[in-house]
C-alpha cells in the first residue's frame, strides 16, 4: 500500500528545544529554592478575613469630612498630581520625541542618543525619582508632580517618536514644494498627522499616571497613598477598604472617559 | 450668508459660500484643559518658584550621588538576585493564572455572554489596583519578605497577560475554529487544536513583555517591605548616603536594560 | 443518507435563508448545489452538520436526527461528516500531519488528544490519507508553507482520516486557479467513486457542476428550484429558472477557460 516512503519527524529542532527547557528548568529551580516559605503566619488567615470584611463594610464616614483630610480630598489630590504631571510631560517630551525620531534628526547617532536618553528616563524608577524630588522640594504633592512629569517623558517620548517616524512624507514634500520654511512645514504637514496619536498616547499615559499617583503617597509624595499607608499600619481595615474602593472607582471612571475620548480621537 | 451669482452668462445660479464649522467645541476644550491644569497646580500646591528655589538642592543631590559607591555593589547583589527571582516566579504564576482567565474573557470562546462579561469586569477591577498597593496588602497579610511581592506580581501580571491574550484570542482566524467544530471535537479539544496554536506565539510574547515590566516593578516593591532591592532605598536615603542610592539605581538600570534587550530579541524571533 | 424534513431557516433580521426544504440524498451520490450568492447554498450545507442552526424542521443523518442531538451525540454525528472549506481552514502554524490528525479527535478521550498521543493506527490512517491525496512527503511541513491546492488536499485528507461517510464541501475551489480546481474536483470524484463517500458540494459554476455531479440541486432565495441529473441541467433550463441568462459562474476564470469533460 505504501509506494512512497513515509517521511520521518525532523530531529534538528530537538536539540535547541531541549537546551531551552533545561535552561528554564535551572532558572526555575534556582528561583524557587531561594524563596523562604516559612509557612504562612497563623495570622495570615485572620488578616485576610479582616481585610475582606473591611472591604465589604467600608468606612463610609471617611468619604467626606468637613475638616478636610478625607477620601474625596485625597482622591482629588491624586487626580491633580496625575493631570499636572501628565501635562508637563506631554509638553516637555515633544522636543525629545523629535530628537529621537530617525526621520527628523540628521544622522543615526543623534537619533540614537535621543532614544537612549528616553530609555534611561523610562527605566529610572519613578518612585525613586519621587524620593529624590522630595529631597529637593520637600515632601508633598509637588514632588509627586515632578516625579511623574519627568518619568512620563520617557514613555511618552518613545511613543511619540515612533509616531513621528511613521508619518507620511507626502504632505511634507508638498509643502516644501510650495516654498514653506522648515517650521511652517512642521506645523502644516507634520503636526496634523501626529496630533491624534499624541492625544491618544497622552490619555493612555494619564491612565497609568493616575495609578502611579495613588501610590506616591506611600512614600510621602502626596495623594491618597499617605492616608492609605497610615490606615494599613494602624490596621484600620474599614478605612483601607473605603480608600481601595475610592481608588478603584476613580481609576475605573477615568479609564472609561479616557477610553471614550481615545476612540473619538482616532 | 452671502450669495454669489455665478459668472455663467446663460443662467444666474445663486451659490452660497458654505459656513465654516463652528470652533466653539475647540475653544471650550481648550478652556477646559487650561482650567484643569490651573486647578491641578493649585491643588498640589505646585509652584514654579518652589521648583527654582529647590534647584540648588537638586544640584547638591546630584553631586552627592556621583560617583556611585562601587563597593556597595557587592552588598546588594543578593537582593538583586531576590528581585530577579521574584520577577521570574511572579510572572510565571501570573501567566498560568492568565490562561483560564483569558479563555473565559474571550467572546468567541466563552460559551455565553453571561460568562465573559462578568469575567472581563473582574479583570478590569483587578487591573485598576496599582501594584505597590497589592504588595502592601499582601505584606499586611503575609508579613515582610519576597513572598508577598511574588503574589503581588502574580496578580498584577495576570491582569496584563490575560487582557492582552483575550484580545489576541478574539482576533484569530475563525476558520480553523469552525473546522474543529465540524470534526466533532469537544470544547477542550477545540481549544487545544484551533485556538492554542494560533495564540501561543503571542502569548509567549506577552509573557516576556510582562517580565520586562515586572523586573522594574520588583525592584521597588521592597519599599513596602515586599522583598527585593527596593528596601535598600529606604535605608540609604534615610542615612543620606546618596552615593549608595546611585549604586542601587545604576545596578537596577543595568539589569533592566539587559533583560529588556534579551526579551526584545526573543520576541522578535517569535513573531 | 441525508434527509431534510420541511427545513426552514429565518435569520434574526427576518431574512429567510431556507424555506420548507424537503430533500433526500442517498449514499454514494455526488450532489452539487448551485445558486447565486445569498441563495442559501451555504446555509443548506452548514445545516447538515449543524454549523448553522435551523429555525424549524428536522435533518436526519442515517436515520439519526442531528437537529435534536446534543453534546456527545452531536459530536459523534459530526465525527462521521467531513467538511472542507473555501479557505481550507487548516491551522497554519501546525504541521500537515497534525492538521490531518485533528480529524481524529472525536474518536479519543480529551486527555489523549490534548497530549497528542494518537495511537499508531491513527497515524497510519493519516499517512494513508495523505498518500491518497499525493502529499505524503509534506507530512511534517508547516501548513502555511503549502500552496492553496496542496492545503485543500490536506483538508480532504483530514476528512478521509475521520473515516467520514459524508463529505461536505463549501465552495472548495473558489480560491484556486483553474488547473488546481480540476485536480481537486478530480480528487473528490475519485473519493466518491472509489470509496463510496457521499459528497455534497457547493459550487457557483454550473459548468463545473455538470462535469462532476451525479445530481444537481439549484437554489434560489432559499428554495429548491431544480433537482435533477447533470444532463437535465442545461443552460436553457437554468435561465428559465433564474429568469435571466444564467452566467457560467461568477468566477472570472470560468469564463476564460473551457474544461474538458472527464468522461
């Protein structure tokens, strides 16, 4: 019945595959062996229950206190930090974006430098930036704004530069042909193409920054993080609960609005 | 509204110059943005003056941070290894959890709307919680050390990977899915033979991407006591040992860039 | 044997897909269904293995109602029906062999199939199917490296591996060039004659239908307007039914080339 010889399963890939498996196995064994698992604290179960009950019966009174220092104020603080931080970074990252875009800068090295700087800023942990800014301008929301503002330049700059690299050169040619200057060309041919992406990425970054802003308080840079960490340390779980709910609610609402705006822009 | 009579000699046709669309929407948006920014500045008590005044402090700081303390490197190596461990295990746990979750969130795989809507809702809820917060909560439950950090990373990773994966699942070619239904496969066989082969390269790519993020995150979870190199920031800043701070930052940077590079290369090979 | 009892399909938006279809297809027939786009060919075909649900009526396969079947029973019935598609519907990243073996999953437990532990007999079956379709040598090649015609042959091999008694083909040659079309149609004819497998094929070319079918069914607006042998399906007859000169398919290639009859 078999007139044609049956092909054999190719063995070439086996070696590569097996060496990858071995490598992974080594990594995992090393990783798992280094973790101290001292058996869960007996209190772990208790605390989880306490946290859950705190979330389920949150401290509604904390939402609004006439003297200030309540949930709403904290959330607004956080929101403000995120807004200002994102705005500053959106503004400042534009020159970097053009610097790092290899169709705007003459020579690959120049663009490469730009990219590297953005990469550096992006990798610099923003919490550490916040800590450093606290040393500069003192603790509080302003330090948080500066940290977010600076750190976001990294990611926004990268996304924008990619956007700039993807533009259509047709309009630029057309404008040059009419005798427009460099700046005019930029304004009429480049900018309109990148604005939708610009807005979309800024909103995206804003969503992320809002989450970051809510943590900044944990290290003293303003926002709802500070009352949160206090509540945690004093084991006031119902307060932790209401703050958590507040953060989730705020982030969700902002996400929805932001998502809606981003769809409209594109 | 102006009317222009056309220069056609035979007939006078009246044409109207179209009205320019109103710019009110633009002006309002601009005004709104200016308002938001102004309010934010007020609320956060930000002032340019403060910043300028603080400048010399910043220079001071930068000067103290350089040169980094090279001897300190050896002290923090174990913590860096811890950080790496946390990222590896946390990402893996998250990836494993993400698989069933993504299947339940994908509208072309989950059996009915009653399944995927609620699961997506839960997923979005999980994704709103910042990772440091998760870590702080887990520290409260499990005490200090890398374990709560791993759990935090697992939950955080699951959120990212599950979302990316279910979106990928919804965009795969429906043809092979139909073929497996026609062949009489049950749900699990159907998933394994038609969904998995199409999605797996994307899935691995997402896991690597999340791993890149997790290295960065793991490096700061220590600030809330969840293990890794983060706790050293507290110590060194507390003692104003800024040169050691630089060491930590630079070390972290090196590791992150290395992982990023390897990961990006791997991801390119996959897709 | 496939039987349609007063089958109707009405879409949610009110469009009538099939209207009161009564049909009997005997074992071993090579039936070709023709009709304009939107006439209901695809709906008819896909309701046989219940990829499409019907609104009323019943369809039985060898006496068993597929309309009423659920769960495991439904899958069992489907297992015995092979289907090939216009876009081949192979898993591109998987090898040819794996694609063919995926036709066997209905015969084994979930665990086995998930791990890929097909018994030797299954692998033999798959290899024989590939050999019959003349692509044995591609067994371990990734499917997306094959040409359209080759992929369709793999698709047919999958149906053969299922040991299907019926093969449904939804516009199997619409994406293929004229030469490959002939090859695939020839293959289908061979399977029908040598293995006695019932074939129900959707084509949009009456010419092609005439060359290969034992029986042609014409659909118009969800109703059967012609049911007869290939000889009876003259152009004149069809233009009577369709009310206008019936075009020789909408396929450009159809108009350019003439096929030789295989008789």
